[in-house]
């Protein structure tokens, strides 16, 4: 499409600029020219180093000016002659063609369109009009992954993930900022959460195992229709935030599996503080040491089963019963009772949430 775009501009300028003008690509092939017979010719004398810089250069009676949006220039304009006027023409053409291409990419590039959709930078009424203009399939099932880079080296995680999903007509890898990458993946309607977690796990393993780059991934819920992609991406972000508070050891967090943590995360911190003060009127949760909290955690993991928990902790059953009685004495909650256990479990989550989001008075 760039070839036709450039040729249209060159064709309009050929009467204004009374010299041979044109454009070559990064392989030194003429892709547009005022002299149509030259299109397709290859200038083998132009080296990679010449095109890697934005500095104009003269070769075989032509003045060249590289341009493009990549770190290494994608194209170069050329104008017949090596005088000052040829250089001015080349500079003006490079600026004009570079601006036109940038505008065209922003207007018609699907990746940029998807980025605007998931970041809510496009009006809902314009989404389907734009999708139709781009011939974008709006009705398939897609899901958003939020990928946060924790530690990295010189390898670009964005490039690695792009290589993992090369089908750019179905899957979109979007650079949000220095540490965040979004993946919008087309999936089958019957794909379940386990399949999505396996896919996320393959990304984590590839980045960490081969490139020593560590990341965490949040998974939104699958959606049908492009308009709901923003919701799926927000869910992926929430999954990352909730995981950072409640599941610090997990590298993959799915919004569908957040459970009660999602509810706690959305509560105002002032309300959480009131809840803790009502449940532990004497502030007794602060009096529990790390060993006691570890015992409580294992007791919950073993479904309030005293015998199984004592076996996993390698302590006598009576020792565990004594610890539970001590907790009851300190807090007024008997963890062997289901309702008290629920209250205590929620209280621990609220405490962890408040620790990561301190109340501002």
C-alpha cells in the first residue's frame, strides 16, 4: 500500500519538480518514480549503513534522503542532481512523504485501532464504523492479556511476544509503556480458562527460560464483539493489581479466578478499616505472630481439618488444638466454626489489602 501511496504523491509532484524523483525501500529497490520505467530497479551501490542514518548522501548523480518511522529508516527519496537545490527537494520530499505515511498508518493501521479500543481512546459509536473501514472482523471471540515486565535485559520482550504470535490479522501485540504489553488474542468460542492459562504460561516460560526476562500476566474474560475488548483489558489489569496484593507468588492471574479477592479490592479503604475494627475490637489481629498466622493459613488450606493440618505441620493434634484455642482467646473467633473461619479469612485479606493501600487522612 505504501508503494501506491508514494507513487501517487510523486506523480503529482513530477510537473512541479523538473527533475527525476522517486523512492527506494530498505532493500534499495525503486518502488515509486516520476520515470515509470525505473520502478523495480535495484541500486546495488547503496549500502545498509547509508540507509541506517537520516543524513542525506549523494551517489551516481542522485541526492538521497532516508526517512521512516523505525530506528533504521525504511525508505529514502532520491532527486536527480547533486547541487543544493537537489538536496532541498530531497529534504522537502522526505518530510512530506514521511508525514503522509505516518498519517496513513495511524488512520488505517489495525494495531493502532485495537490500541485505541482497549484504552478507551475511541468513541463507542465510532468503533464499528472504523472496524468496517479497516475490514476488521468484529464478531469473533477474543481475550486480552496484560503482560507486566518485572525484570528484563537487553532483549525486547515486545519483539519476543510478537514472534510468538506472528498472525497479525488475528492477534495483536501492543506496547502500552516501558513495562506493560497488551496481547489481544483471537480464540475459539469453546476455549476455557485452563487453555488461556496454558497459553499465558508458555509466554512466561519463553521469556524467563530463553531470554531471562521475568513477567506476570493478567487474563481478562473472553468477549464477543470488538466493543467489549476494553472491558476484557481492564479485567486483565485488575487481575494484575489484585494478584500483586493477594497472590504475590503467582505469575499468572485470571480475572475469572479472583474470587472474593476481587470484592475486597473494590471496597473503599475506609470501609475496610471499619470492618477490621468491628471484627477485632481490641485490635487483636496485630497480636498474632508469624508462626500463628502460618498455622492459620495451613488450617484454611486443609479445609479446617484439624487432623490433616497437624499432620502437614508435623505437630501433635493437641498442639494444634491449643493454638486454635489461643487464637480464639485473643480474637474471639473459633476457626473450627465455619462462620468464624469465613470472617477471619476475609479479615486477613482486608488486612493485606490495607497494607498495600494505606488510608490517607
